[in-house]
C-alpha cells in the first residue's frame, strides 16, 4: 500500500495533504503528522483528501487523535473526501466533530 | 478463488488485502462496493490479528467466491471464539470526538458496510463470511 501525509503551514493554518491508502499499516504516519501539527499550535487544521482513495477505522482513530490533541477551538476541515470516505466518517458520527468542504478555507 | 493461508500478523495484511481486491475485480464489483468489501475485510482481519492472535501465533485463511448474485469472502482462524455478528459494542455515535475512547469502530463498520456478515464456530475455528451483492 502506498500512503503519504505531508504537513505544511500557512500562517495559523496547518495543512496535511493525504495521498493514497490510509489503513492499519499506514495510520501511524498520519498520527505523526497530526502530532507535529498540534505542536505548532495552529488555529485551523485542514486535511486535504482529494488524493486519498481509501480510509479504514485506523484513519478514523487518527481523526479522534487529532480532535483530542488539538485545542477545543481549533477547527478540523476535511477537503475533497471521496464519497465512500465521507460516508464512512458519517457512519460513525464523526461529522459532528469535523467540517467537510470542497475547497481549502481562505 | 484458491485459498490463501498466511501468518496472522500485521506483516501479512498487504497480501491479504490484495487477495480481497482480486476477488472484487473477479466479481465485477463497482468501485464503491469494492471499497466496502475492502473496508469490511480489513476491519475483521485486523481484529483477528490484533485481538484473536495477539499473544499466540497462528494462521489466517482467506477463501473467496463469486456467485451469480453475490461475492463472498470467508475468514478462518483458530483463535478463541469471537462472533462479530453478536458483538454489540456499537460506538456512541453522538458523542463528540474529543470525549471518545479510541477503538470499537472496526467491527461496527464491517457489519454496517457489508451486505451480510455470517459467523460460525466449527471444529475449533472461527469461520466469518462477508457477503457483498454484485448489484
């Protein structure tokens, strides 16, 4: 499986670009980038998912980890999630804790 | 498909999931239905590896088949009995993420996205079958 998570910063926004397949074997890479984003005290975490083709519960646990690492007032925005990934997130009720968007917020 | 038998350990996951994707292709599943089969299979396989065989080495067997109306994938292991169809730990879906404990999601997801999950314990083995309709 191939998976990449790359963290970049733009002002107070942390952007993690996810590519490939986020599964039980690759989720640790995602957690590491979330940890780095949390250390940078961003005000907004954007997860860019348009090149992410697959996500299992290991990825969902990464979202829980992100929500718990970041301060309560830090928004998490998921951009470009495919239908199956968005549906997976909704099935477990995580859409109450993150926002979906078609574009990276200004 | 011919049976695949591998050690029940994380290092086997890529090869096990490649088998599942070959099955989806043979069955002509749509992209979305192939996604759900893959998700259900990963969750149940990871569960067997990380819980069933956490402290005891063993093997996990996959067998798959394509029928006119459906595709089935059978997971067979010799870990202690675990019936995912009787597992009632539905995650607290309305609880905010910040208050949730990790885990408890995989079996719930597998049962939700598969058309059917069947289980029997026979001759000392867990036999878990995931069924996806082809249409």
